[in-house]
C-alpha cells in the first residue's frame, strides 16, 4: 500500500501509542492497533515474514521482497514503537511508582471504550460468538488474577522464551505483553535493559519476539481470514477480562521483593477509592483518575474517527 508522507507520520504516531501501551502491564499495543484501524494490515504483513519472503528476496531481489512484506508499513510502525519505549520507559516507571491510580484510570477508560469498539465490529452475535466472548473474558480475567514470578538473574534462554510469549500477547487486543512479562518475572529486567540500552539482552529478547511473530502471526491471519466473527468475539472477551488488571484502586494481599530489594505488591484485589483511602491513608486521586479515564475514552473516539 502506497502512503503519503502525512500518512506515514500518522502511522509513526500510532506506533508511538502502541509502544506506550506495551510499556504498561495490563495494556496491549494490539488494542491500540485495532482502534487505530491498522490491526489487520499489521497481522497480514507480519504473516508474510518467512520462507516465501526469502524466496522472493533471492529470486526477484530486495525491492520485491520489501514490497511483499509491506516493509514500509512495518518499519515506520516499529520505529514509532521503539522510540516511544525508549523515551517513555522512565516516565511510565515514574507514574507507576508515584501516581498509579491516575495512570490506571487513563487505561481503564481506554480499554472500556476499546471493548465497545471491538464489540461493534462483530457482524453477528450467534451462539458461537457468544461462547467465544465468554471464553475470552474468563481466560483474560484468570490471567490477571495470577501471582507474578520472581527471577533475579534470568538466563539468556529465559529472555528469549519471554520474548516469544510476550510478543504473542502484545499483538492480541486485550492481553498485555508487559503483563505476561510481569507474570514471568521478567518485566523490570527487560524494561531496565531498554532504559540502560543493554544490547545483548535486547538482541536476545528481540530474537525471541521475531520467532514468536513468525509463528503466531500466521495463525492470527488464518483466524481472521476464515473465522473472523469468532476471532473478534474472542478478542473482545480478552479485552473485557483485562479490565480487572487496570482497576485503579487495589489492596495488596501478598508482597515480594523486586530485583532491587524494594517491597512491591504481588497479589492484589480491587477495592473502592474510598476503602483505598481508609486502608492506606493515601490520596485516591479519584477526580483526576476519572478525568484521565474520560481522556482515555476520548482518545479512542478520536483514533477511531481518525482511522476512518
């Protein structure tokens, strides 16, 4: 697909939004891709990476292979994601540490609106679609209730496998790649590697991501081509179930020490902002959280209109 410079700039901005979302445990870059209107092009382009592309490369040259995999689209999107991750990693870590309620409020509104957008795209709510929606909701909800693992010094093999699993989640609306890393005990390690530009760790992690993409994107492309209605219902359920993770006010049930020796919440359950204030003695930032939730909803509205 040929694009103007203005369209590539818009694509870059969408990539930065995807990168910002993927930096937060509980929010998926795939969600942003879907509401921005580029999800199916993304999955279709990723599914072309493989032996067929190599065959075209050796037979017809670099230019033919470049257009076959839609590399202009992928490279601009990837550039936006990487620049966002590098620039925003410190900001995200700061907000998660000092103002988590406001950040989670923003993403709660964003995911609520995104769930509605995905639900509207389902062409027919038949029995199979309803079953897929329920299964997706339950699977996503149960994932958000799991306790995270702790790995102090992960091996390079662990980093590679984490990349494979995380990238599969990142391209699914509703399932966060960052949250999968959190469950695996790799989130702070990988984010720290991005922040400090630890090349070996980043190369191994990226290799795992590539391996995951080559396998999982083909499956997704097939599901969208042959079972779109069921796939959309399943993804909508994933998104709805993930709301449990991004509720802004939580009470820690168990805690653990992170790799820096700081005590962090491990297993949590959701509570009201008023109970939160009475238990913790901290400000719930209720008004600001609601304001940012509304901003998240407005962002989805603007993205969907802009993508059209």
